[in-house]
C-alpha cells in the first residue's frame, strides 16, 4: 500500500494524459486531466487482462477502495470474476429494492381487484395506505417476518378488530400474488391464523316465538304480488 489519504486528496495531473497512482496489488487511482479521480483494479482472469471500476473519489475513500479491492481479490482467489460478481450483486440489490411490499401490493391492487365493487376498492386501498404501507411498505416482501406482520396487525386491532382481520386477508392476497409472479416464497399471513381477536358477529333479527312465526307464514301466503317474489317469500323460511 503506497498511497495515503493526503496524497489521494492532493493528487493532480498536469499533463494532457491521464495518470495512474498505484497503491499495490493492481489497485490504483486514475487521474483524469479534467480533475476527476477513479479507483481501478487491474487483474487477470482466465488469462485475460481485465479492469474493474471501484468507484470515484471522494465518494469512495482510500480505505473503502482498499476494502473493495480486497473483496475482489478474495473472489478472484475463489475462481470468480470480480467484475461479473459485482454486477450480479447490483442486479440482486436492485431486485430486492424493487420487490418491496408496497410495490408488489400496488401491482396486485392494479391487476387483481379492478373488477370489484367501488366500496371494496376504497376500503382495501385505505387499509394498504393507512394500515400497512407506513410500517411494511419499504420492506422487501421476502424479508418481512411473521412477528413483524403481527405487530402491524395488532396496531390496527387496537382500533378495529374487523379491519385487522381484513388487513390480514389483504396481506395474504398480496403474498399469494407475489408467489404467483415469483417474488415471494410463501404467504406469511397463514402463520397468524387464530392470532387476532375474534370478530364480533352481528346476528340479524329473527322471530323466535311460534305465534309470531305463524303470523308471518299467513302473511307470506296471503301475498298477491308477482310469482317470482311470492315464491321467494315462501322459500325464505326454509333457509
């Protein structure tokens, strides 16, 4: 290692040609005549000379450039091309950042529920934007844990139990969509069956007294409306 932080900072080229300042092991600082400074690593792979770009100075410091250089040398020692490995890592990192819960949920919403009622679409969008996105939106969909999801659902549950259950169902639909398009491994909401409070079921009013039921049946059979409605009324007590 021949360079120092001060030497890198003060390095300039006075000629019309680019200049290299070697640090050792193939790592060097490339000085352009316009004042730009680039970290480069020259190496040989499969008997061919290659050059890997390690960033620009001062965005990448001397210490950071040396760290990247050592990482590349380790890959080379394992028989891997550092440049190809670096590009693959960037592609994978981009894929992770693209496959966030919010991006996949938004895609699911656009593709899968447009044929639903307007009230359903509004309610679902409200659950996503107010209940889920603020806490899970930026997280890669495959990195969200069951415990993390439960904490978010419990937060919703403190306000409304019914909406918490709807939110869990929405998450399940998003994950199943993610599985279908190949960006999610499994539906983590399935692990939370029974974890939320039971919804309060609303029972419709019903006649329980025999005398009142008799009056209803008499009224039904006395109805003189259309045949369709008359038949529906006669069948309703059987449900």
